[in-house]
C-alpha cells in the first residue's frame, strides 16, 4: 500500500497535483451554485417588480 502512496518516487509531484485539481473542481462547483442562486434571485426580483407595477 505504501508503494501506491509513494507513486514510484513521484509522490511529491502527484499528490499536490491531485489536491490542486480537487480544490479547483470544488471551487468551480461552488461558483456555479452561487451563480445559479444569484440568477434565480434576479429572476424572482424581476417577477416581483412586474407584479408591483400592475
């Protein structure tokens, strides 16, 4: 099992790359969720503003 984690001597390059990839993917997912929520809020605000004008 330790051979797997040592990655044939390249562990100091491989594991940080995996970690950075995970951070970027998680950040991308969070940004997408945040943007989606903002878009929904904007649509809800537009709908509410339209109902007030009528």
